[in-house]
C-alpha cells in the first residue's frame, strides 16, 4: 500500500507556525519500516521538489503501523520527506508500567508489558533494557553486577535449556553462580563447559591455590553428615556404538617441560579422630571395578579385561639416568605406631593383598612379554637383603613338605617348600 492523506491528522494546535507541529498517522496495511522509509510522505507535500507543503523539518509524527508504533521527527522535506527515530523511553518498572501493549523501534520488539510490576514476553531486541547493578525477582533471586569483574547469580535452580550450538559456559571471564543446582538440557554441538580461553596461573602453593573447579579446601572440606551414599562428582554414561574404538569416562592429560612433578590423577583418603563408634568400615584411596553386569554380557575373544591398567613407556632416544626406579606400580607401606602392628590382636599388613571369589583364577600372577621378558623373577636390594623376610639359616635337607605350582608355557612345575 501507499501513503493516504485520510490517515494523516494534525494533533497540535498553535498560532505560531514556526513551532514544531505534531501529527499522527495510522496504516493497517503498511509495516512501520515501510512508513519510515524515505519518500513515503512525499504526497503530503504540495511540491516536494521545492519543499512546499504542510510538513516541515522538526515536526513530530506518531506513527502506527500494522506491526508496531514509533515516534519520529521529520529531518528533510525537499526531494524526499525523510523521518528518523525521535524518542527513546526509559521505563521505571515499579512506577510506570500499566496493563497494555507497548511496542516500537529500539525499545521492545513485539513484546508485551503487563501487570503492576511488569512482565515481558516475546523477543526483546539487543540493547532494549539498561538495568541497575542488582536485579531482584519476586522469589528473592538476584543478579548482582556490582563487582567490577564478577556477575553473581543467586537462585535455587538455574536451567539452561535448548539446542546449544556454542559453549554454554565459557570461562574467559569470571562467573560466580550461587545456586543449589545448575542444570543443562538440550543437544549440545560443542563443549558444554570450556575453559580453553583462560590463562591459568595458580596464585599460591599447596591446596589453597586457585584451580579450575573447587569444592572446599584441605583445611575446610565440604562436610557430609548424611547416612546416604554420596559423591563429590558422579558421572554415568553408556555407549551403544559397534565401532572397535573406546570411550573414556574421565580423561586427564598432564604434561610438563620443567622440573616440577606431575600427578594427572591423585587421591588422599584420611581417617580423622573418630567422633564415636568404631570408625569407618572401609577406607580405599581408589576403587576400580570391571564388571560384566548381565547374563547377556560378553566381550570379544581378543579383548583384555582389567580392573586397572598401569603402564610406563618411553620413546627410543628418551633418557632415564642411573638411579631412577621405574615400575608400573609402586607399592609403599608406611604404617607407624604400636596400635597398628601386624598379626596377633592388631591389623595384618601386606604389601599386596590378593583375594578371589567365584571361579578359580589360573594363577596369582601371569607373565607375558612382547620383548625380551624379565631378567629376574624377584630382586632384593641391600636394604632388604638383611631383613626378616630373607632367612640365612640352613633348611633341613629332608623331604620337602610342600611346593608352589608354577606354569611355564603350559608345563606344570613345582618350587619345593620346607617347613622352618
């Protein structure tokens, strides 16, 4: 549609023709963008080429289009009548808003404003609202931006819902969320939480140094007084793909180019002074279980099943000088005190404790090699050679009492044992 003289009305009344005039124009068929376009009001003029007509630069027009309304100011009347956005409204949400619809240019696009305190719905344009540093909601939740570098959100539940095409939380700045739960939903197509954009430098030594994710400190750990089983972090996943690759539940790769040691994963299980009772029923610094869960569970004939796989490796050309002790597993017993002991009425301590249930294992220890094997079955250095474990007395040369069964490449052997 085009401009219609019948839809333009002057709403101001003054004898001073030099003062700005106020007009109202309404179209039920033309959108606000069409009405604001240069030249739309040319037919309101007697001679637009010469700038002769009722409209003048500085006049104000309230425009009502088929989709929105806007207040504009006339900026040119020669060649083409041209208008521009005139008023930006700042709303006091508590005192100004009333029931009804408010739509228009840069303020709110296709949005409803209703109620005594104001309820917004629909699409809100960028830069639509400028809020104070603390935004408080009716349920007590707050968004606090008073800090120069920190945005603090306080709420019982924070739900991030939708199809996420970019990182949900990217820690390139500082974000503090005080909440009972932070829930993610949808179908992410990228990392859900990504710290890749930060420069991370611990500020102090020990457990108090800054870290990427923290729950408590060594001196002030999180406390759980519930009888229910819990966990600091719980992750449950399932793979159904028929590929020959594998999934990692948790993967940590820690590299070093300096002299500082590295521990990609470490744990410390400490028993403090027991408040009452006999103390905990189990203390394990780590637990690993490989489990065939159901009667239909099976693994490939070429598979290996391990509760834990520990390996050391070095590329040809790397260096380990004399004095380095290298082993896939380091067993270190460090129990002290007269109340610990070994055997009798006190605890029985082992270097390695092997138990079995269910089927009978083929052996306690199995050996296999893809290189040249081992030089010795056991090795004792000078710190152990004189200890109780290695006796120096002669054993009675009589008949052997028992023997240890050894399987060497399918042939059964026995190591004789004598009672001492």
